C-alpha cells in the first residue's frame, strides 16, 4: 500500500497496519539478536522463538482482518462474474457468498474460543504467558470479519469483483 493509499485508509486499518509493523519489527530484532548471540557468543535468548511465533500469529490474523474491507482476500469471481447482467441472480449469489463467509467466521470463532478457554489454564514454557494468547487473534479476526460481513449484508453492498484493471 502506498503512502497516498494509507492516508485514505480507515483509522482501524491504519492501527492494524501499525500493529503489524510493530510485530514484524519486534520479530526481526528478536531473531537477529538471538542469531548474533548464538553464533557470536554461544548463548541466546530462550524466549525469542516463542515470542516470534506468538507475534507472527498475531500479525497474520491482524492482516487478515485488515485485508477484508480492502477487498484483498483471494476471490474466485469468474462464476459470479457471469451473473453481472442478471441483477437478481447476482444479488442472490452475493448474499450466498457473504453467508458462506459468515459461516466460516462462526466456525473459526467457535474453534478459536474453545482453544482460548483451554489455554486460560496453561502457560507457555519460556514466556510464562497464557497459552490463550495464541488462538486469541483468530477469535478476534473471526469477530471482526463477521461483523464486517453482517454490515455488508445489512447495507446490501454489491459484490466488488475487482475486475477494474486489465490482466496482462
């Protein structure tokens, strides 16, 4: 995303992008420092691997939630694109697609919630952080995308097929 695109982004998207950048920066510094310490001084930071794994999971799910309103998720629109000239069928297909995305969010959220509950009683080996921090971003992502899908259904927004640019 260019700087001009970033200035027009929703404030929540800018926050998500900032958090993703912070996760990436901490991961890179942690891993780099650990490599230098291991190869240069024969020691390392035990928490580096766990911290990097945790931050990577958070970064991925933050990115997934931030990508949804921007229309940056993978979509196979060739079949729905054939319905563009039939408005009623196109609206029905759009509703079906959004309901399927909502179903996926419910399933992801339910599974993530179960893992969060299980993880509340256990802690990571090195960081001693609650194990619930690992599935928590999946739950938050499912809630965020689910809310956006419900909003799109309520507003009856047309499906963006993303075919404004010619493919080479």
